[in-house]
C-alpha cells in the first residue's frame, strides 16, 4: 500500500480509509461536519490490475473522473460529497482526508 506523507502547518494529519468497490456507485464521503473544512483529499486506485476507479462528485451522475490502477487524484479544499465505483468487482480504493 502507498504511504501519503505531507508536511504543512495547515495539515495536522490525514485520516485513512480503504474500500473495496464494484460496479455500483457508493458514497464514501459526506460533507464535513461544521465548522471543519476539508483542506486536502487524495483518492487512490490501489488495484494492481487493469481496474479503473471512477470518482463521482454529483449524486445524479454515474460517470466521473477515471483513475487507472495504481494512480491517484488530489483535491484541494473540496468540501462536497464523493461517490466511487469500479470498472470491475474488487476495485481497491484508498482515501486520505485532511480536515482543519
């Protein structure tokens, strides 16, 4: 598994969560609790095969940002909801989130 380490006075720490997803969209992040703000979000596709991870930011969409295996996508200051789905069953997702 990949390690995420960043040093900044604004980041106290990341919380890490792993999911195994299939072809059905699931919500993995909701809005942060007030007064917290999400200052960094990293979503990694940790599947070693050819599985594609889709990051979806709208509850009404089924298509999103495509992330190839062993790649990641970084959001700065995104405080919305996040759904994900895989191209196949068994797509491994790692989420690192930093709140302030």
